[in-house]
C-alpha cells in the first residue's frame, strides 16, 4: 500500500479513498462517484467506468487512450447527490497534460447506487 494521496485530490491514500469503490464498495454520494470515475480514468479502468454508467446512456464499449495523462481534479460545484437525493449534478474541471476539461455531470440512483448519466461541457 502506498501513502500517496488519492488521484481525486482528497488527502487519503487511494486504497482508502476511491480504491475501495473500484474494489466494489458503493459510492455514498454523486460527488464520491464522480471522484472515483476520475480516478478510473487516471488508472485506465474502463470496466469500472462502464459499471458506474447509467444503463440507458452507457456505451457498448469504452476505449481509453493510454497516452492520456490526467494531472488533477477540481470540484467547482455540486448539488443534490446525497443520501437524501435521487439525482445530483457535479461540475468539475479535470486537468490533463496540455489542457483541461470542464464538465457538468448528471448522476442518478439505480437500485440505490449512484451512476453517471451524462454530462455537458462548459465553456
């Protein structure tokens, strides 16, 4: 186990943070799911990304570019998405070598678990 902080930006080690969701624990909030999905992009875990995608919007396959180097995550806003909500949105900026992606993502609960529905890029 490493003592480095999680790629999602929280101070816990990966194994105690997003790694537990990658190993099967359910993310308790939409923001936690979003952070874990960012980490899945960092780690190249397409299987996790597909498992946490809403069945109605999930693609059949997902090809990740192994050359992509994600360098940081900044949560800009979050609404809904707690244990008391059925839907939530998370606005974030994900930086990569050479640029950044600014997105407002929508999440819903399916059978009690948070899943990613879709997102829109913010200019």
